[in-house]
C-alpha cells in the first residue's frame, strides 16, 4: 500500500526561531536570484549567454521555491490516520499523542505530533521532514547545493573590482560581510554581502547534501543512524532511493508537482518488489 499525500492545516511555524529562519530563506532566495540575473550575469556574459542564464536560472529558482513550499504544506504526521488500539509488533505507544505509533515514527516536541519516518525538524521550513515530504526536502537541498556552487564560481569573476581587487583587505571584507555592510553601507558592500552568502550557503549545503545522500542510499533517518538501528530497513540502493524519492525518482528533479508514488505508506514496513516480499531484518 503506497503513501497518499495529505496537506498540513497549520503552515505557520510554532517558534520564533523557526519563523525567523523561514523569513530569512523567503528573502534570501529571491534576493540572490535578483543579484545573479540582473547584476552579475549582464556583467560577466554576452547577450546570448545572459538570456540563457536568465531562462535556466528562472526555471531553477521556481523549482527550488516549489520544493521548499512542498516541504511546508505536505503533512507527514500520523494525524488523521486510522491507527490500531492494540500495539502491533514493532509499534510503540506515544504518551504525548496518547495513541499507538508505527515503526520509525517519532514524536516532535515542536510540532507536537508523531511524524511518519521522522528525519528531523527543519527550522528553515518550520516543520518536520518525514515520509511524505522527504523527497522535496532532498531535492531542495540538491538544487540549492548546485545553484550556490555555480553562483559562487560566477560571482568570483564579478566581485573583485567592487572590493578593491584581490588583496588581503578584500578577503577580510568578504569573510565579514555583515560587519562591513553595517560599517560602510553601499551598493558595493551589498554585492559583497550577497557573494559571501552564496559561498557560505555552498559550504553549508555541501555538508548537508553529503550527509543526507548517505542516509538516502541506505534508507536510514538521522535518529536511526545515530542509534545504529536503521540497518534492518536497508533494502538495497535502488529500492532505498525509491523509498524517499518514489518509483519515478528520475522525474522528481524536473518539477515538484510531478507524481512519483512512494512504495509504502509508512505504517506497514514490508515492501512488495515483484514476487519478493521484503521485510525489516531482525537485529
């Protein structure tokens, strides 16, 4: 039985930290897009490449925003599910929800609900990443990683005249862009600030994409990886990828609205693959 997409009723973050992080992302993504398309590209590229850059960049930023919104609106909790009153093998009782909870689900104190195949609580979206929205979270990360890598390389060809050339003082300005922007506010310092945001974003995304790719191909969550309890859900790389990205995982990169059914519902953890019924291994 596959997973049926449900939508969250409460979209606003519950904490100030989550709200602040979401607001930052909501402003940072459009700001960097404006900087790259309307400031950097016309300076670095000729007219033909500039048009191509604008078209591809617009498509990618729409894809990024679409996956970001999908993480927020897709409900991955146990709310609304018909759960048994008795405790089946492998299940547990959540004292806070006062109900039974399927294997791999965990309670989130911030969202105040149990999450199917809980990965983690994401402050930037103000909600948990779990079974239903893990696909969108991972593709958002991947696109952000690729975009910040490209933008950092492109901006390196653009920024040096605005910071006084390649020298030690320019490097200090780029390393401390926020301080420089407050000390000497100008268009040049704003450009340097956006350049540094890209580089910092690339380094941050590189760590995240490396870590979460490892979890994806082994079908483990962060909690399972830390507690070394996720090996029994390793069905092999190909099926593990489908567990998160769906049956048509190769289409999920195109746009977030394209369907890619998940092979299970997060309640029954036996997975049908042809004639073989794969179940979690006993530890």
